C-alpha cells in the first residue's frame, strides 16, 4: 500500500485497531475490532463516526458560480436557497453520469463535496468548462467526518450546541473549540446525522472529542457500504457511472421541474437531449431493489434472468450485501423497465445455480432524516 495516500486520521485508525485496506487511492479503515455487523447496527441504534476525508472538497466563488455550475448538472443550482444543500449529478454529452456530488449554497460561494475516485477528473472538468466564469478552489487543508445515527444530534450538540437547530440538508459554518466547522445535516447511511469539515490541525482532537461521547464509535467502510445499500443509495462506480443515465438510475427525483421539458431553465446541461427524452418517455432499463430468497447475498456482477431456464441475461446486479438491520440479503441492479415493477420475480445465477429474487421498493429500511 506504499503508493496510497493517508488521511489525517491514519494514526488514529491504527490506534483504534482498524483493518486498513486500499480504497479510492487511500489507505482506509474497512472495519474496527467491533466488526462490520456490529458497526452497522451500532450506527442504526446509536452513533457512528466515519472518516470521509478522502472525498474532495471544492469551493466555487464569483457572481456567476451558480449559473456556471448549473450548466454542468441537470438540477437547479440557481434555485438553491442560502444555507441549504442539494444532491447533484455531473452528466456527460451522452447523458451518462460522470459523478454524483453534494452542492451547498453558503451565501457568497458554493461548497461542493465530490467522490474520492472522481475528484481530480471533476476539478479538471469544471476548470475546462466553467473555469472562466468562476474561481475554483480545491480545499486541501481540511478533513471530513460523517457522524451518523439517532444519537448523532446529542453528540455533536454537546460540542456545538447550534447543530441541534439544523434540519436535513441545512448547512452552516459554526464556531467551536476546534475552529470553524463546516457542517451539513446529511450523510449516506439513511440515518439522521452530519458531515463535518474540520481544519487538519484540529481534526484528530475533534474526532477524539466525539469518540469520547456516549454512544459514538468508529465505523469503517464495510458498514458504510451495507448502511448505504439498506438506504437504497447509489455508489459511484458500482451503481452509476458513464454508462447509466439519471433516469435509468431512478434518480429523476433529483431533477427539479424547472430543468425539465417546459421548465423555465429546461435543458442546457450535458446530455440534455437524452435525459429530457427519458424523463418524458421513460428509459429502456431501470435500477431496482432486489430481495433474494434465502440467506446468500447476490453480489455485484451477478447476472439476472427473466426465468429459471432463460439462456440470455436480462440484467446485472451492481451492489449486493447482507443487510444487518433487515436480517436478510439485499441487492440493487438494472433490469428492463418492463421487468422493474415491484413484486416481479427474477432469477440470479449464483455459483452455477439459478436462485430467485423479487424486485423490491427502496430504501430497504425506512430512512430517519430529521426533516
């Protein structure tokens, strides 16, 4: 792992007994001594602390920043209120997804959080397309933590009382004993919680202060993955990429009416012709949830068939794991739209056998965001 980068929390992870693995160019903790299953359940029942410092943090400044960014995504950035955050997608000219990201309006600038594996490409994309219209600043001196679970509010507000007043997708810069914290009430687990950007020189002390609070435990990538899958959330590179459109990926909820056909600012983003047509007429295939029968998880790459005897696969699973909170395996993948209805029975080929799975609504477990 010699060529991999390390976050500012590396020594703390090792001290806490983490098993480190390569992930998106970094050495990251996949699990701690508690183990993936217990870490997952602890996050659902109390509060989990995740190192997400490998993700990219970017600021866009200038009067034209919102309009410029809106030209690269099919969502409304000009309509994003100050102090609020929104899920967005960079699309390409073919209507595929270059990355998914979070965009926050912090008054005189936009703050973006992008995926680790895509951050260099995302920054290059923005510099090439909108660099003349706004200033693009890559943040390199701040760490990023996610605090997730029903006890997240009590924990963070013990250190930053104003955090309790925030609602889902609110953003704020709040003072603390660890310097100004850039906080959003959001996350990727289906739980209430926060993502917190903290200066590198205060990050470890801040993490230790959180871990000292009742109910807070360190959580690794293994549980992060099963938590987001139970919540029906996409992982870039698995469930969405340049071969999938937002409509195929069942992410049209993220595209506001104003950017759709007939809207005031319809189109004007890469791949608009295809994406708007699919919004109006549907796509040929669809990302769906799948609940396998039995106890064996159906993992990414598993082929899907319309029936037990079919020769030709009709789709493929893109994510699959055992869901500790639901007590059974769960998967998501792509199938033809005519087979995407809830309750449709399909078959997956696992170790040479055709095993049944039923198309299911997502999330697999109801989310508990603080609205």
